[in-house]
């Protein structure tokens, strides 16, 4: 993209972002805040905030951009990257596959039905739990510390921390995730203790961020692993490529195909109503809108990204 | 059945049971001892023993009839009965259904696919775990005690006890059962703590018996809940009816239909290679043959019951 | 059963059958007439009729016992028997299994998921279509003639015939059955042409009968293949045994377990609202009540059989 | 891409394409020629040919680039586009979804399990059959003619025609596709007669092409619907975007995720061993290598595209 294009984009965002956010905010009423984790159920459904960051760190923000929220499934992208950095592709892909599933994010059907019973990809819950078990560390605490530091490093924000209320809330209620984990254990996919692996998993899901943090993290992916601000490579390019491919094919739960069609960018959503996405080579984008549609994605957030993608012709295809 | 018939049966058993056991023993080599519970894997594959008990407590035994083994899934029949006695039909059938599944005994497919996500019947693992949670008791230990005493009572054998080696072996390795239990917890089927419920479940699976104990327990079912020896009703008739119906339609895992066709008696098998069955109104039968066929039933045991059913025209149809 | 018992039963039926039919009729409003075959949708939902026939051919009838209806799935029992008589057990059970499925009667899941891809049993649609293909005959017409004559022979009613309106209605609308048949063809289960096999299948489903015909046919099964009136063996005993076993485990669609629990007799239902059942060794029973419950069985009919089973302690267990 | 880059690419292809083709040819022995359509089974397994076309129509070819083959599933991309041009997005996406499935290309599971029972996407068989039914035309012949002319138009080759041997071979043996089509009919997805729709479907699968034709067709997609040679828009850009998105997420059967990871280009494969892919904005690529891997894609072809993608850094991510 030329400077000219960037200037145009930036000016249009200046003039219209608030308007587009307001337009999208009308769609919050179509969704519902996630209730299966009690602590998440407290979020106000009509929140919508966004931050777009360019490669010099300039930002355009609108709406509730200071609202803090937990990463939830967005964390899966970065634990996948860390697991790849810790273990390499061969080990990682002996534990999880590369294919979209078409099933719900917490489905166990394919674990039972499809040999060899490994999760189809690292972005469904089963896959992300398997990935959590691969993070290096002599103890569970060390694994969690390494993940947190990695997230802080990517976000360039040493104050990122785990929201302990959300962590406990998840940990107390996540029977389905325990079920998944024991199934994986039975299939020989998990090496450690289920309780330890889940502590790692719930911890990285519970890291608290803002839209600006998300945009900052996305910016590194948008630049293939090189932080354009610090001008340093933080992640090997191949691992970013892997992460972005998964985000494109499976990042938005089983509405990933629809999102690819209508927005056309690699993205990952979380049940906190958050979405991390990026314009490759250019912008990092973070947003939050806790009211979710039936597939588990932020209703207003998906709508807003649809507007932006159309206005700026951002679809990869 | 007339006395005449009984005398004939008894004489033929006297003359031929050893021969039929030997014939069936040849089929032990077609099966394999269960390996998923390490302690069970130690059983010798060529064992075969049987005990047939008439309504006066006379027995015909043959083969390794003294071999001790754990009840495993056979216990599910009696915990179902105790749960019915503790709670009544309405509560029990709000937690488990009445239908055969056609799936493996540890399958989770229907829990995910079929509303309302309760186990299809009390004899698959998911159902039996749900039933374990329904046994009355102020503590888990009290639940286990009540079950053990009930089993002792039915078997008229106060020395029945839990094989602690098998219990620990099951408890340490049963990841799939934990997965099932957490899935049930997530679906709202289990009230208590998963660890507690599984302790109850593994305990009753680990009660050690002999063929004679099985035959004695079966005799009570054969007489619709009245012990013909002690001449006392031990179980309300309706609950025996329920138990026997389930044994007929789902008692032999997903080979229940084939067994119904070829033997035609209510029966329940366990992965210890044990089978409890009965000739209604007449005999209680217990057998053990640890080598299992692909569906999880004793190869030699099924063969032997096929011979007996044909010789004595025991099929209900 | 003693003569005394029979006399008592017969007297109670004389005195109370109308009352029980009326009681049950109240339940017709809970169900809905099958709509997927247009011709069936015309039946009046508040019809309920029953015929009970003893071994001398005496009958107790009540309600709309003259109402003519088509056999639908009840015919599957008799085509199974004819296929067994034509081919023997080995060939028949190379094409269909012996197990209940827990799935809907027209489900294709297990054909895709469970090797070797043959229908689980002959009473689900897939199985019954496979059975239709096994009926001997040089032409499709000859197959259909042989089936019709067999039905007439069992029912002792040479005027039984195919209702051509229903046949055409089924044939025109049964896309799901065509789908099943082509799946079977692909799995190598069907030898003939799909259109021919389905013509056989729809023909035997469309044979029109009354409750008295059903009771007469059931009487032959109740007496293990010997017609107690004509005093002739019409079916080898083993094949009746097979049929009754399937009726008990899979005869009432995926409510077979519940029916076994609450009525406890071998039975087969059809979407015309008909049920054929029997008291082994004694009575043949036919009924019709077109309003169906969610599982596809006559609501009022199931209710009425529940009353009868309880009053006369007819459950096999 | 600059001219400089293009010149470099072209020179490297000049120097190395034969070598890469030979390297990849070694992998033909790992696969098997499709056998389920008899006419396809005749193809020689060690064939491998490729054509790469630039935006001026210059080509680099190597291997068996003249080998004629049928489009098979590749045709689905272009019937989807024609259906979109004929009906618009709204109608098309009322009949098929937008999501990858994770299941086999001919699976029926999700049609039965997931409401509302429409195919998950237009590139699995069920979806493509639904799409075939949407092609405008007063008669089936007219539908087929319109498709053939559209293919000829895109390929700029008026001599493209239907291979009647393959058409008949498919038509005679495709029981599974008939099963799928009747299931769709039952679910209300197909309007026309199944036989007619399948005639359309088998016809477009049987259009015979060479690698050069594929490359030519791909070139139009690579340029978002504008033919860079004829300098005319042939397809609205949005519909190309839709097609390419589906190719990226579901184009290589249930190995689409793996292909996206290792090659990273929108592509569509066919059981003839053919693959159509493109470098967006630049090249159209067609290849054929009939030996298929377990997932149904050309073993050698996938290998060759992996080399090219790595050498030229063609992955979109």
C-alpha cells in the first residue's frame, strides 16, 4: 500500500469511524453476552469499542476502547505460536491437525469418530488444550509465566496480567473443557495432568487486555512477526504464516467461512466478544463487543468489520 | 416349569456341562483379555467357569468356577435397582433414558447429538455413572457402603468386598469415564462432584465375586425379586422387571441384539469376562471367561450360553 | 395359561375393553397423523380400534375396529420372515445386522459411520429395504405377488390387497427412502435396481388390512409359526423367534425400550398408527390409532396396550 | 508484482520447472488413481503435467501437459459462479452454506445432523448438486448447454466438450451422488427432478480439458474476473471473491487446511487428479496427476505446488 492510500484510509477513519461504530452498535441488541462463564455474564451487552493501529503505532480508536476484557479464545493464536517456537512444527502437528471442522468449538464428535482422535485444529477448544500442554516449563506456574511474558512481549505491555476472577470463574464451571481434556488424555494426546493443563489453558484465556493491546498484538502478525515499531522480529515468519492461515480458515468458530466471505481477513474471536484481526502488511485491529451471535462472535464487531472491509477493500480475495 | 422338566435339565447338566464347557473353552483363543484396566489384563485368557443355581440353591458348576473376578458392568444392574429403590422411577428416568443406543458402551456421540443430552440407558457407562450419583448416602463412603451391603444382601454373602487393586487401577486409568462424567456434569445430569461420583462408580465395578455369587444374585432376579431360598422379597417386582428389560435390550453392550437372537435371555456382561443371566422363574446363572470378543463380551461365555439355550430351549421367544 | 385364566381375561375384556378404549382415546389429541405420506394425512386423528383374538379365533373388538389402514412398517416383520424362508439366516444377516440403533427409523448416520455399512437391523427403513431386495421372484411383480400371497396366507384372508392410492402417494414422495436405497446400493448391500426394490418395498407397506387381520397375523406369531386355528405350521419356529426378538428390541422405532419397559410384549408399529402385538402362546392383537407421538407410534394405542399389559400382567419380564 | 519479479519468476520456471516436475513425479507412486468411476480408473498413475500462464497468455508447461482429463470437482467452482450470476447471492446461499465441513466430500452426516439440512458449502458434492439445480435453462439440455458455453467462454476455447464415456461412467455408478441428491430433495433443497439435476451435475464434471485450459480459466480468477488477455470482465468481481474464498477454505476436500498451510493459494482439485490454482493478480495454473492421496488430491500435484509456493513465496500469508 502506498503512503497515499494510507493517508486516505486514515482520513476516512478520522471522519467516519465513530459513525460506523454507532451504526454497528445497533446490532448489539441482536446478540447475547456469554453466560456459561459467570464472570463474563456481567459485561454490558451494548459495549462496542475498536482500535486500529498503523505500522508506526498511530491509532484510531472509537467507542468503548478502554473497556478491559479477557482474551479468551484469542489467546489460542499466541499459545499456538509459542508452542511452535517451543517445539517446532512436527511435534505440534502430531498433536493437532490442520483442518476446519464445521462443528461447534467444544464438540467432541470428531475426537470419537475420526482416527487418530486428535483435535482437527489448534483453535477449537480440544486443540487449544492440547497446545497448552506443549508449552515448555518445569512447572505449571512456569508454563503460565512463560505464556504471560510472551503475551506481554508481543503486546509491548509488561502490565498485562491474568484476571483472577475470570480465571476462577472459568475453572469452576468448565466441565465441558474438563470432559474434552480427559478425552484427549484417553486418546493419548495429552501428556501432563489434566488439572495442570487446564490451569494453563484457563490462565491464558483469562489474560486481560484492551482493544489497544489487541491491535498492538495484531500489528506484529500483520507484519509477519516483525514488530514494525520496535523494528525487531518477535516471531519466525513461518509460525505467523501458520497462525494467520488458521485464523482465516478457523478463527471465527464455525462462522469462519462466512467471515472469510464477508470480511476476508485473518481474525480470531473470543467469547468475551473480542476480535483480533489485521490488514496484512498494514494495520493491527482489536475490538470488543460482548453481545454474541449464535455462533459465538461479537454481533456488532462482525458488522463493523464488514463495513471497514467493504469501505477499504480489505478482503484478501 | 414342571418338576419333571427340572429333573431332566438337572440330569443333562450333570452329564454334559463339563463337555459343553470344554467345547466352549476352545473359543477363548478367539478373544482378548481387557487391557484398558491394567489389573484386569493379568487374568488368564483360557479361564472359563460357570455356576447354575436352582431355586433351592442347588448348583451345577463346571470349569474355573472358583476364580474370583470383579463385577465390572454387571454391577450396573444392581446399582440401577438400588437407585430405583432409593428414588423411584420418575427421578431415575429424568437422568437416564430407556433406549438401546447401537453405539459403543463408552460413546459420547448421543450425549452431544440428541437432546436433552441424558444417557440413553443406565447400562452404558454414561448412564451407569449418572445412576451412581443417585445412590442415597450422606457421604461418598456411605453411598459405597450402602451399595456393598445391597450387593451382599442380594448375594446372601456378607463377605463380598471391593478389590482395592482393581479399584485403584480403574481409578488411575479411566480417563474416558472422567470425560463422560464431566460431560454429564456439563449437561446438568450429575449433581455431585465428579470425583466423588466416580469413586462410587469404580467401587461398585470393583466388587469381587465368584460364579456362585453371580448365580445367587441372578436367582433373585429370576424370581422377580423374591429370594426363593430365603423366601423373602428383596426387591420390588417392578424394579426387577425394569432391570431385566434393560438386560434383554442393552445388557450385552452393542451385541445385545445378537445375544437376544441366539440366547434369548436377560443378561449382563462385564469386561472382567463375566456374564450374569437367568432362566426366568427357574435358574440363576453366573459365568466368567476373561477373553473378550470385539464387542466386549466373553467369547467362550457367549458360546456356552448359546449351547445351553439351544439344548434346553431357554430363549424367551 | 390355564383355561381358567383365559376365561377370566376374556370376561374382563368383555366388561372393560370399551372403557379402556375410551380412556385411551383421550390421548389421541396428544399426537398427530403422519403427514409425510399425503394419503396417510387424510386419516381421522381420533380413530382408535382394537381386535384381540384367542387361539380358537374368537375375538374381542372395540372402537373403530373396521377402519381399514395400510400395514406400513408392520409389513417389515413379515417380509423379514419371508426373506428368511427364501434365503436362510446366513444370507439375510450378511445384508442386515441384529442390533437396535437408537437413531431415527430413517437415519443414515450408522450407514456412513459404522463399518461395514449395512443396516443395523431389518426393522429400520434401510434394513427393510435391504430385506425387500432379498425376496425371491423372477420379476419385481413376482416378488410383490409372492409377498402379497404370503401376507394373505398368514392372515388367512385372500382378499388382502395393495392400496394403490397409498402406494402411489408413498412412491411419489419418499425421497428419503430413495436416498437410503442408493446409499445401500453404493455400500454394496442391494443387488437389484433401486426403483425395483423400492416398488417392492412401497407395495408391501401399502397392503391394506383391518385390526382383525392384524390380530390374525399376530396369532400365528404368538403360536411360534403354527396357526392354532388351521392347526398348521406356516412359518419355521426359528424365523418367528427371530422376528419376535427384533420386535421386542426394535419394533417400536426408537421408543422400543420404553415400550418394552411399559408393555413388555413383542410389537411392531406402523406410521398408519397401527400396532401388531401378541401375548405369546395366547392372543394375537391388532390395533389402529392414526395420531402418532413424536417417536412415530400411536399415542392412544401405546396407552391402551399399557393398560392391557398392566391389567393382565402380560409383560414378559 | 513488478515486471522485474515476473521476469525472475519466468526465468526460474524456464530453468527449473522440468526438474521440479520430475522431483514431484516420484510421488505419483504414493497415490492411487480414482477407481470409483470406472472410466477414470484407466488413467496412467505416473502422469504429471502442468501449465502456468501469465497475464499475457505466455505459458510455461512441463510434463504431460497435453494429457486430456475431465474437470470433475473443479467444475464446481465455475457452476457456482454461473449460479451466482444467474440467481444472485441471496438465492444461492439459501441453498448452500459458507462453511468448511471437516467431513468427506460425499458425507451426508451434516445433512442429517445440522439444521436446516442444507449443504455446508458449494464445493462438497451435496452442495455442488444443489448448485447444479440452480443453473437457469428451460430444459436440462439448455442448462447443460449454458454451463458448457460458460466454461468455453472462460477458457476461451470453443472446442471444450463433454466426454461422453466419462459422463456415462459416472452416471451409471454414482449411487452415492443419487443418495445425496434424494436426501437434498427430501430436505427441500432441490426443486427439479433428481435425475435431471444429476444429468447436469455429471455433465459439467465430465467436461474435458487440458492443463492449458485450466490455466486459462484460472487466469481469469487470478485477475478477479477480468480476462487480462481479452481485456474484458467475464465475471463480476464479487462472485470471483466468493469462489476464491471457498477455494481457499474448502477447495482441496478435507485436506484444504493442510494445503492452505503448505501452499497458501486458492485452489480446487478434482478426482481426475487435476488441480486449478492461481497466483492472485498474476498467474493461472493448471495441472494434472491422476494418482491421488487418501484425501483425494493429486499426490504429485500437491507436492509440485508446494515446491513452487516455497520457491516463489506465493503463500497468501
